[in-house]
């Protein structure tokens, strides 16, 4: 992969797992997640349909698909956390075919405001849950088979915060706001 493609694919850098996350860092990560719906609303506010079809690099998802994807993944991240908290045998996180999801009719064409509303509602529940976790619950971990790493709940929160920022950066690139 060329440096240019890499910087477009990972404009904020690839996700890296921090071995330890302080309580202050954790609160910052949760705040990043909490602010994501407003950030996505602001950047897509009043965009014409043609702008929603822009991409951040050749062959990438459109802005429309990115917003729908982030809403979907907020749901998935909440789902994973709830499974980890409630099922003792949840040792490998649930994966989905994200490219396939991005190509479904709703991934391609659902009204953007529906995905933004979905993201906002799910994020409120996700943030509520994250802020309520005990240290013991935050230490619950599972294996991420794609990244080939064990993640505890603090690290999963870190990945979620990275994810919303990662795709927000993609939208900025697509719109020429860099």
C-alpha cells in the first residue's frame, strides 16, 4: 500500500490497542463517542445528495454509506458489550460482513436522517452503559479474531472511539475539509 493510500485509508492512523487506559482517558473516550452523533449531523447538515455520493479514496464507501456504517457499528459495539457483560461464554466477539452491510438497500439508500437518529439513540444507551460499568466489568475481555487480539471493555471502548473519529476523518477528506 502506498503512503498516500495508507494516509487516506487511515487518516488518524490505524487502531492500536493500549495495554492500559486510565480512568481519565476512559472518560475522554466515552465523551468522544457521546459527541459523535452531533459531529456527524454537523458535517452532513444540508449536504446535497450529490455530496453524499463522494468518496474519500478510489473504491471507498460513499459519505452516505459511511454514516450508515457508523450507525450500524454503534449498534454492534453496544451489542458486543452487552453480550460480554451478560454471557460468561462470550469469548470471541461477534463479527459481521461490513462490506456486505454497506451494500444492503438500507446501507446504500436509507435516508441519512434515519441513520443519524439511530446513531444518536444507540449512542445514548451505549454511553449510559459504559459510564455505569464497574472496574470488574471493564476488565471483561474477549478475542477479536480479525485483529487477533484480546480486548477488555476499556480497549473495546477505545476501539469504538477510534472508529467514530476514523470515519469522520474519511468524510472530511471526501468533502475536502482537511
